[in-house]
C-alpha cells in the first residue's frame, strides 16, 4: 500500500533548510518506507517556490533538493468541484470556529491541504 502525506509549511520551516540533521532524518524516513510526499502548490509558494514555473523545482531553499531527489512531489492543481468546494468550506468553518486567538486567520494555503488530500483520496479510489 502506498502512503501519501500532505505536508504544510510548518514542517519544513521547523526542520530548516538543508543541509540539516532534521532534514536528513525526514528524508530517511520517507525513502526507507513506502511513503509519498505531496506538497500543495500554495504551500510550495509559501516556501519560496513558483508552482506555475515551466521548470520545477523553481526556487525554494527548503524543498527543491528533495524535489530533485524525487522524495517530494508538487501536487497537481486542485480543480474546483462540488466535493472539493464543500469540503473546503466545511474545513474553513471548523477551523474558524476553533480559533481562539483574535489575530489568527484561515488562509487559502491552509485550505489547500484539504483539496490535495481529497485529490489523493479520489486517485486511490480510482486504482482500487
């Protein structure tokens, strides 16, 4: 079985730019197991990359080496569809209801995690 992980900016900012021991540890975990990393396009942009560039990777000090090495992929664009839109709206509502800090906001980058997860789930169903 293939395991797909959808990661947020905080993971990469937390482990830092390569080279670092934490970055090497993440690479080892991913490459030693049947795991795939899908990075949503808005998250890639937050990390300094350009997800619309003709050539990938395109400028993120955090993840471009991993993309070149093949253990992280930039996720396909999330198409607007009823299931995706409904799930994103539900997620926005839940996230906004849970926010207790007045300066915290829900951003499109956060919601892109939902869309990519739905795409991965739908792709898995298509193969089973």
